[in-house]
């Protein structure tokens, strides 16, 4: 049984696959979800092989945009990709507190690579199920506004 957070993430992946063009080849409806345990990527273009990650979150009521931080995933695989110079595009998906899709933004890989302060490692606290596990957050306020592309509602 998946958690509420996993269900939100799955929903975000489906919204991106329905609404976004592939950033690699520009094709419509070519982005498809990868298996749950695929490291550091959530979608693949079935035509060109472009990989992307999706982060879905519930936005605060009356929020103008995404929060300043969004939880990433395991730090070690992400750190290893960064050290190897591997960056995948990032889609941000925001829902209202009532579950309505509010916005989708895309951040290209070259922007992620040029913004190293975006990645903030953290350790899960002692009361959690996976206490002590190394994770990371995306510090979105580090991103330059020119590096964020609206997909929904306006589209690119």
C-alpha cells in the first residue's frame, strides 16, 4: 500500500506525462513513468530517452508559487550523480489543499547544474521510520527566475 505522499507523487507524474512536451525532443505525450525504485528519475521519453524527475507538493492556501524548499529523496544516489556530472530535468507539480492541480513548472538540467546551492543534504530525525537516513531538499529560492518554465496553466 502506498503512502499519501507516494500517491501525490504518482499523480504528479501522470499530470506531467499528460500535459508536458518532452524537453528533449518536443514530442507530446511521450513522457512515461518509470518503475517506483528507479534512482533519481521518474519519467522517461519513450522516443528520445530523456529522463526527468518529478516533485509534487500540496501548496499552502492562497500561495502564489512553490514553497522555498521541497523534499528530494536519497542523498547518496543524488550526490553520486552530481559528482559524475549527471543532471536530469525537474518538474515541479503543485496542488491546492483540496487536491486540484494548480501549477506545473520545469527546470532544465543545465540550470540545476549551474545552481549547486539548490541541493541541501539533511538527515531524517530520530522519531521517523527511516531515522538517520541521508536525504536532501531542493532549496527552490536558489533558482534564478529565468530558469523556471511554466508548463501549466500557461504552457511553454
